[in-house]
């Protein structure tokens, strides 16, 4: 996955499953992804949530992280309308728009 691919996926999550005018991911699935587990209180289905402040006390409670292979990470903060992508590979990808 390129940094652009990861950014697009994070953007899809930031926009509640919408891409442009089209609902790509159903809201009920996104709700389940973000819902934390009783087994591990900061993990949802594929996402790590900041609901209880476990990611960082300086981030809003709605922040969540999507972690991928090779330490690739997407931080999504809906209340700040923010996506941060960190790739572990030394390659650099620059995207003008999603």
C-alpha cells in the first residue's frame, strides 16, 4: 500500500464512509469498527480508539488509529478534520489531492 492509498482509506473513514456523494462503506460497519471491545478497551475492529485517552491525553476522544503492515499508521481526528499518515518505508509519495 502506498502512502496515498493509506491516506485515501483514512479519508474515507474521516468522511464516515463517503467518497464524494457516494456512500462506499455502510455507517453501521463504521460504527462497529469504532466501537471499543470489552476485552481490550481501546481496540475496535481494526482500529485503535482514543475514547478513553489511551492513545494520547492531548488528542480528542474521537481520534483513532489504523495500523497496517510494516508499522504504517494513519491517525484520524474527525473533530480536527485531520489525517496524519506515517509510512515505515523510506519511499516518499506526494499527492496533490485525494
